């Protein structure tokens, strides 16, 4: 899959594509529904299936002081979009210029002049342009004037609930991981390379693999039962922590996972850690002995949950 960082990197060969525009945070079942239509149409017309995304997301730009939690890092989004059959990602920097660009100018400059859109698939509630003045009706009118097709992908519902990134964030924040997984289509996960930590887990008898979250705000915090993928081609289970470690006055949010029945080195390896079930929220402890005792209880609770589910 090809990555184009900014409109300035577009070449003449990139013009004439089937495209979709959005944040695609989580690449959940609703997103996959849109992408299936996009890729199907692109294959029928021998066009490149192109997804236009923004960094930072518009929500992060407009709420910079308190940005919303992000379901996926950009690298995770890249991998998920690739698995959906997308040929090309155009990543636009969302800044003041783009935020203040009128919808009509966005259509003429970005969609028509730069991308040469032939077919556009967007959600039926898609909004764009300054003051979010652009909508599906405006795109439809422009398509009729400039000769490109516009297709609306209707909102998808699962068990009567609308699938959206915001709803998934709410479920994750409430510790409802199973419900979030039903909307995502897979368990919520964090991927990344294992880095060196301060060895606190090793000191306490529970060595952990530390993975940076690569996002300003995590949608989850606390202790979880986890499935770990990427260790010698074998899936393993463990207990994971996501947070800034208030027990030791930590500042940086991280994911730390203690992999059960494993004693090798994982530094530099890329792992995918699926969070299956939340055991408890984050907490402070009076001393290291209290923390160590709680870690033992957490590991025991994680193993018990896995056994109950027949996954031990």
C-alpha cells in the first residue's frame, strides 16, 4: 500500500481514483462496510482505492487542550486499512489552512484538481469544510457538475447499536471491552515495538514488555487480561497494564504486559496485545510491597478468567 504525505507529494499518476474521506479511527465494522464498497467499486473500474485521512484528526486539532482518546495509532490504522484492500492512503496535515478551507474550495482543490476523483464513497453523516458546512448533498451536487459519482454508505448497526468510533470509546472507557470488540469486529488492541523500561516489573517478580501507546490519550486505563501475538508465531496470554503508573509517580502513558509462562527477551520485537477483559481500574499504593501483592492478585484473577473461558 502506498502512503502519500500531503497534497504536495501527489503525482499525475495519482489522479483518477475511487476514494473515501474520514478519520477511520479504529477501522471498525462501520468503516469496513464503507471500505468494502470502495474497494469493490475500484476493482470493477480498474481504479486505485484511495483513503484520505487527517493528522492530527480534526477533533484533536479543535480540542488540542483536551483531545479525545484515539483508538489507533497511525501505524495501526495503516495496517488495518491495508488489510481491507486499500491501495493508497493520502494523509493530509490538518492545520489552520485546512480547518478554514470552505467546503467548495476543498471539493475543487483537493477532490477535483489534486485527486481527480472518479468515485467517492462517504458515510451518510459525513461533514467537511469550514464550520462543517459540507455534507453529502453538497458532494452530490458537485459530482453532477464535475462528473464524479458520489455514493453514501449507510450507518451500520450491531445488535441495535450504531457503530461509531465515539461509541466504541465510551464502551472502552467504561471497561466494556466485549461490547467494544463487537463493534470493532476484533478485540481492542495496541501494537508496537517493545522498548526498555525501568525494570520495576522485573524487580517485583513480574517482568513486563513495555510498548509505547503512540497516541496523546488512551481510550483505556487499568489492568486487563490480554492475548499477546508476535512471540515466535505463537499466541500467548498475560496480564496487561495501561496507564502512567501513579503508584510510582509515572508521567508517560504506556502499555506493560506480563506474559504468562515466558522467560525470553522481547526488546525490539513488534507485538500486538489484545485487551480481552478489564480486571480493575488504575490505583495508587502505599508502598512497593502493597503493589507487589496486588500484582499477584491481578495475575491470579487473569489466569482464573482465562480458565473460565477455556483459554488457559
